[in-house]
C-alpha cells in the first residue's frame, strides 16, 4: 500500500478554472488497457499530472518469440446525464471531451471512438440514433432534440428512466424541460502490433477533469472535523503540516476563513496492473501544482521536490494497487492571473 506522504507548500499565482456553482465534480480517468496482455509487459511508465494536462509515456515489451496483434483502448470517464450534478468537462459538447491524443513510436495514431448510451443498465444507443438525439447528455443540441421528440416517444422514455422532467423557474415562470438521464460511455481504441522481443513506445495525453469547490469542505468552524474531513484524510493523506498551513492562511482573514478553494484530480492508477506480471518495471510520477502559493497534498512514497511547483515519485517493479487522488488548494483572487 502507498505510504502516507503530504507535500504542503505555499504558492502565489493560481490558475484554476472558474466555478459556476459552489462545487463541481471531477471525473476519474486512467491509462491504457490491452485486450491481450499475457506476454506484453510494461517496462516503463512516466506519468505527469497537472491541472492543465496529463501526459503518459510508456515503454512496452513483447517477451514472446511471436508478434502480438491486439487492441489497445483508452476508456474515457463515464458522463452521467444528471441535471443536478454537472461534472467538470474540459471540452463541453465535443466527442473528444478530454482532447485525447496518442502516438506510437513517435508517430500520431488516429484511434476509433466508440460511444454507447446506457439507461438503467440497458443500451439505448440505437434508440437515440433513430430519434436523432445526440449521445452527449449536456448541451443545447441534446435539449432541442429532446424537445422535438413525439409525445408517445417522450412518454415511453420517461417511464423507462431514459429522461426525466426538470422543473425550474428561470425568472419568467416555471419551466418543464425534458432532460437526459442516461450515461455516456466512450472508449478510444486502435489496433497495434507488438513485435516479438522488442520494445514499443506509446505516448498519450489529455486534459484532465478538475473538480472544484468554493471554500474548503473539510474545515468546519475553524476546525478539521466532520465526514468530509475523514474522507479527505484517507483520500489525500492530510497530515499535521498541511493542516497548519491551512490554518495559517485562515488567520490572515478577518473571519478566520482560509482564502482557498479546492481543485481535485482523480487518476485511475489501477489500469496499469493489466499487463504481463501486473507490475510496472520503472514507474515515475510527476505532479505539478501549477503555482508556488498553492497547497498540494496526495498519497505517495518517497516523494521529492524537484522544482518550485513539481514533485516526483519513483518506484521499481511497481504494482498499482490503489488509485491516485490529488488535492490542490488555490487562491480564488488569483484565478484570472494565470501562471505556470
């Protein structure tokens, strides 16, 4: 298991996304999956994570004496069509909503994209297509397509839990709007050959889904307490040094509230355990908090600071038995200034 380690540092120019609501959820995203991995080992993984970009550089090796032809996939995070819980989506309305890119041995690859829409555990993709309804559950195009549905179809979808009626007052009176309640599942995939006894370099990148909350959810009346605190202590390995740094900032304000808001990134490390032997020969994790005045905390082992905003963890014969959650506290007053 990963040992607890917290890195808490003060920073100055924060660059974090503006939040439309008090809280917005992050979407957990991971790495690549092979359809056949019994003889293909991951010799090396170099993982870089920041609020703006995730890059992963792999070296795979086919240990057999025969070429291996297989499908390599990148599962995109599922998107729930729920009007009450809008997730953080970097490129709203686009099929490639994370801006995913991939290359093999330095050559760009154009992967296939498979979209499926699921409602109550049932694949409804064909029904959406037949009624010209986009799979993407948010956006004006989907709203207009649902408005145009014949009433019998809309009634059927409502009864089956495919859509719901969202009621709200926009200032001009109550509105009743047909709203998606399905789940979008997206996967990029491509075919590739791992030559016998040779190494292959695969690299991919995307823009992460960064969750956020105005203020701090784990601080109540100037004290670290409550269910959220207990959860954060487990997920992000909060320790005494981090808590002291937060309280120090709280002491600078008239009401004792810290001048921070939360940025959260979830990375699914356990997808890295689906290779031959299950271990990663040489694993390097680099996290960039973006701005020197932010506070950063995550769980890791033998983490070292390698730059003003960057931290690195290295491991040999690494088995990813848990996922990675990263918490970055930034100052909302500096959100418009940008920074690296």
